[in-house]
C-alpha cells in the first residue's frame, strides 16, 4: 500500500482579506488527478469544508508521484484555529479521501 505524504500552509494576502492555500503531496500513484479541499479542524476532528478545488485546480500527480497546487480564496486570513487539506480520489469520487 502506498502511503501518501504531504504538507500545506496558509498565507495572508491583500492585507488579510484573502487567503492563499498551498499544498504539496508525494508518494502518490503517477498520472492521478485529484480534487482537493480545505477543511476546518484537524484530521481527527473535522469541522466542515471551507473550500473545495475541482476543475482547473486539481492536483496532477507527476511521473515521480508528486504534485503541487495552490489557490487564493476570498476568505479573511484566519488568525487562529486548526485547518487541514484533504486530497480526494477523483472528480467522480469526490467523497473518498486518499490523503
């Protein structure tokens, strides 16, 4: 079984009025195209979706099993709280979390 690894981070933009989300993932199956989402809470304490990225902003897994993506959203930069990124199986199976 492949064990995906990755990290994400939030960056304040436009004097805190917008938030940029960056994600990097590795150890994935090459050729995959995966939607991703930002959720409030931690992996074991999910508190709901903040933003989901689909068409035009999927993680495209390269031949070495890695991908990078980012998106800026119209959401004030959060100054506290826990957030996490989930990588979803596919556009047709967007409820299955793969990482």
